[in-house]
C-alpha cells in the first residue's frame, strides 16, 4: 500500500516537485516562463500558507511552500484550504472554482487563458499524490 | 505607426497631457468609461463595456470583456500587459479587478479617483452607471470619486493632424460609397431597390475601400425614401424595407470608419418625374447648405449661425421646413454628442454660445422636412474649422441629383 503524505507539508512539496518534474516536460508546459502563488486560507493548523510555482522556459525553477506573504508572482490565486484540497483530490475543477468565486485570481486574464490548460495538467499531476487532507 | 504616417497620433503624449491635468485637479487615478475616452486614449474600438485606468504617471491600462481583450490589445498601442479582460470569475469581475488594480496604484490605497458621469442623448456614451458608481465606491474605501470628464473633453476639443487625416480618409471612403449608390440608381437602376438594399450596397463599396464599419448607432447607413425623408423634425432614419419609387425624394446618409475617424455624409436624390414644387424645396435646401458652409469659421457660435440661417430661410419662405439645428459634435468613435464643453445653460447639451476655434471638428448637420408634402433632405459632413472658413471633408458634389 502506498504511503500517504499529509497535504501541504514539506514531504508533500518534495513529492509534488518530483512528480511535476518527471511528468511534465518543458514541451508539455509549452516552454512557458511564468509564476503563480496559490494562497491557502484557513489551513487545518489555523494558518494561511502559500505554494509558489515558478517556471523557466517550461522547466520547474521553484516550488516553495511557506507561510505569510508569498513571493511576487504573475498570478496569485487565493482560496480556502478546503477548496484547494478538493481541487487536488479532483473533486472540484479549478475553472468551476473560479467561476463560482471559490477561488480568486489576481493577474492578467488574457495571459491566464493561455495558461489554463497547463494549470489543469499541473493540478492533474498533484491530484495523483496519495495525500491525507 | 511612425510619426511620418499621416494617421499617426501621439497617444503617449495624450496620456501625459491628461496626467498633467489630473495633477492640476488633484486626481490620483482617472477611471474612464466613456466610449469617446476609450477611443481617444487607447486607439482601439471597444464595443463591449470597457474602462481605462490612467495612473498619475506612466502607461494606462485598459479593461474590457475577456472575449475581446486580446483583440483590443492587438489593435491598441498598449502592450498585452496593459490590457486586462474581465469575466465572472473570482477576482476577475470588472469591479473587483479594477478596484484592486486602482488600490495598488494608490499610496496607502487611498486617493481621489476621477470618473465619468453625466448624461447624453447618445446611447453608447458610456458614463459610469449608478450601479457601477456604488460598487466602485464600496470597493474603494477611503477613496473619493469625483466627476472629471472635462479633462478629456477639453484636451480632445482641438483635433491633431493625425485625427483630421483619419476623418479625411473616412470621408474619402464615404464618397466612394456615394458614387456606388449613384451608379446603382442611375438609368432606372433604382427600380426594385429598397432602402436596406441601398444601405447594403453603400456598405459593400465602403468596406471594399477599407471602412471598418458603418459606425452610426442609428442603424448604420440611414436611407429614407418618399414620406420618410420629411418626417416632422426628423433627422434619424434607419433604412427600412421600403421600395424606391418614381416621383419621390431619396435621402442617402452613409457612414464609414477609418482608424476610429468617422465619415458621415448625406446626399439627396429626386426620382423622376420631379415637380416644380419638389425642385423649389430642393433648391431651398441646397442654397441654405451652401450658405451655412460659407458661414462656418472660427469665432462664430452655434446660435450666431442658427440665427443667420433661420433668417435666410425665413426671407425665402421655407423656415417652417428647417429643423433649427445645424451641427453636432464629433470626435474619434464614441464622441458624437455635444460640441465643446459641458458649459451651456442646459447640462450635457451643446452650449449655443460656444465660440468655435480653429482646429475643431464638427458635423455640419442640416435637415429640411416638409411632412405635409412628404419631402425632405439631409446634409451631413464633417467640417474642420479654420480661422476664416470651414473645410468640408467629404467632397462628393453638393447637388440633388435627378434620377
């Protein structure tokens, strides 16, 4: 039986980085250069956390898990921990979460539209991590 | 587009001048919503609800409905990072997106925001709605929203060379449309034609010549035949399915757009057989148009001109048939309402005492209507005001052609 990792812990971050690097080639990432911060409000420990992604020409340059104010990013997505958790469990689509106001996007939508399918690929990989929420 | 291009407009220069006026008025950020403001600052046609946010210094940012944002960015002088699309998504609806953007521009997230409020007979004017005003007020706590459209109105009053050249080109295209209509009507060609058909063939000819669309919100090309030319006080005739008939007048008022410069010219016809009485009306109309064009120049006012023209019409015995207005305002797409500034006795109507200055552009617009005889004529033409004369931009011959 695969060992389960607690969501949004350093172990989960390491697993996420390993899977993203191995499963999403620069080609699959359309050689994008961009950055995104997911901000998780009301985590189970009562804190707010962030997960910062940065890509350089389709390669993962940074995946940083932290608390407090995240590094500057081209896109900033804010929502409840529970919402992100449901997306990671593939129970809720990220588009639906945005359309229903469960997630708030800050950034240029024209650019975001170009990255929507990439974000879906990324979420799909993250959803495969056996995690405890 | 380089400075040598005849259609070049210095948009960064326009923004700098707005920012200087903002500083003078102690406005930290300008939130433009009127179509005329969007055209004048962005150099792009914005058919959907759109906004422009002008910071105290630097480049403005446009906001429009997401389905059109990439196209606006492509057409505009702004780069993609200065055009945002809004949509019904968390953080991306127009109020939240723009409010957050404005707050990031303000030190301490507080300041004075210039907005555009008022009223207009022109439906697509684009003033901030009451709902939008309330929502922006709520989303921008600590900010004061002040009406500031006069900044744009003042700066856009005198047209630069690029703007006038764009209008000149749009007028050249309109003349091509008129020639196509004339060619189609002559030698009995009018038989079986309808007003909508004429509107369409003019549109086709103008589009082939480069017009972007028949921009007028009055139904594009306005065509009226028979009694519809002479509707009481009427100066708005979206084309109908009415068929053109012998013995009737025909009014062809067509519109072309070139790089947001607007062509707008009316030409009139009488379909044979023409009566002496019809020619009496027609000659009255031609004479007053000629006199009006001779009279426009810097230094006169709309009321000076109206008094002189109505006096002439009275002497000649046709004042009952003249609609007593001789012009309307014009500017880049969306600017089609009052002339000059909002400083007249009736708010948001043309000030009749506005003193024309060289470099202003207006539509000389005259309507002759005799409903009891079912006859009328219209003249419209963009004219540039010079110190000693006016320059009509459409040069299709001023005649009433008997077909």
